[in-house]
């Protein structure tokens, strides 16, 4: 009995070591999201291409869709863009959120690289950004037909990330929406 | 040698002092004006306690990233709207998750963090108490009870007094 107690520090070290070892692989930039499971925040902002048009969550039209936060100053957005284009071609509805940007620059950018967005929310001061808890572009939100945020990705969504994090959930949400 | 080292040490100190002063000078955030000056201390306090989501080891007061600037403006706006400190923290927590609070609330994920220091101090105290008791007990036993029997003592003396045989 007494001899066994001698192993307690060893066991503790082992436990701590295991815990720390598995924490190593975690990405410290991967913050927990406060929004998953919550409704997409209300907003009323101008459309990027049509300044006279106000857009809001009503324009989501009860569709399962992605909201992609991007900006022309965001380098990773360039890397991400081709995959968004190809998703849009496959029929995935994507709404753009142009975040803290200039209208003209953003319009030119989409002209040049293709516009995968069904419409683009223009948020030059980042007000919707704060409501979403955006802390860096690109970010992508998967919103279900009820307008609930179901998944959030901070960083680039490319084919690998799509297949790992989005595809199955997206398909499931679309199936659910169609069943109703 | 010595003379060449000394001035450079002085220089080092100066540079160090400069860096120290300039870094605190840089930590001062943008010029803000309040409708009511009594909001300013609360503003400063909140910036100290809120974490920049993008630059994880800095608070909003220290960080000059774009998101921190936005959040500072947001905190100011909310203060002007007469929200309490708790309401402002909740507002940001609902958007940026609990991560934004440098002083996390006690809940299922953080209770261990909060309890660990107390638990460790109590545990350490108990262990120390036990050890010192055991030692005391050992000491008193040593005084009362002969460690070796007479027979053992005799054998020991014999061994110690016997001439060296060079067995080692």
C-alpha cells in the first residue's frame, strides 16, 4: 500500500504529460464560436453592387447557405476564391459579406475573379462583423433553412476543409429542408 | 576590458529604458472623448480585461490590430449607451465567446482553473503537515526506543573496530 503511494507523483506526471501532449496538436487560433446554434444576427446593410438595395436576413430566403466573410485586403481570400467559385457552380448558395472594404475595389475584385455570391452584403464599418464575432477574414458560416448558424470556419475553406467540415452537414441540412 | 564593457552596459540600460518607456507609450490607445469623463476609468478597466481575439496574448488596450480598434470603439459606444460593465462583457461574450474575457467566469469548463490553486495549496499543506508529523513521531521514537539491541550494538562495535581488510 505504502509503496504504491510512491507512484502517485509518477502517475500525476504521466497524466499531465499526456494532457499537454494532446494539447500540442490543437490550433490555438481555433476559438470556440459563440454563434453556432444561434440565429444569424439581424442586419440591414447595403448590397455591394446595388447601393440602393438594402439586404437583411430576409434575403436568405429560407435557404441553406454559406455566408463568406471576405475583403480585398485579405490575402487568404484570394486562395479561397476559386473553390467558392466551383462550389457556386455546383449549386451551393453563397452569400458574400464584404468586410471593411471599399466598394469599388471589391466590385473590381469580383469582376476579375468571378462572383460566386448570390448577393453581397457591404459592411464597410464591420458592424455585422462585430455581431458575428468576426476577427479575421476569411470566415465562413453555414446557415440552415431556419436561419440558424450550424457551423463556422475561421480561415480558408478549400476542397479539403469543405469535405472534412462542411459537405456532410450541408447535404444533411439540404435534405432536411427539402423534406419539409 | 572592464573599461570597454562599462559604457556599453550604460548604453544597454539606456536602450532598455527607452524600450520600456516607448512600449508603455505605445500601449496607450487612440484618443477617445466621452460625453461624461466618469466613463473613462471604466473604459480603461474594460480594455484591460478584454482580450484581443486576433492577438491572443494581448488585451484590447495593448493591441493595435484592426479588430482591437473596432472593439475599443464598440466598448466606447456601449459605454455611452449606458450599459453596465457586466452588460458590455456579456454583449461581447455573446459574439466572441468567453475567450474574450481575460478573467473567465466560473463554469463547467473553468471551475478546475479557479479551484486548482486552492486545491493545490490545501493538498500541499496536508502533505507538509503529514510529513512534519511523521518526522516528529520519528524523532520522539528515536529518543525513547533504542534503535539497536545490545546484541546488534556489540556486533556493530566489533565490525567498526576490526582492522581494515580491504574488501572494497
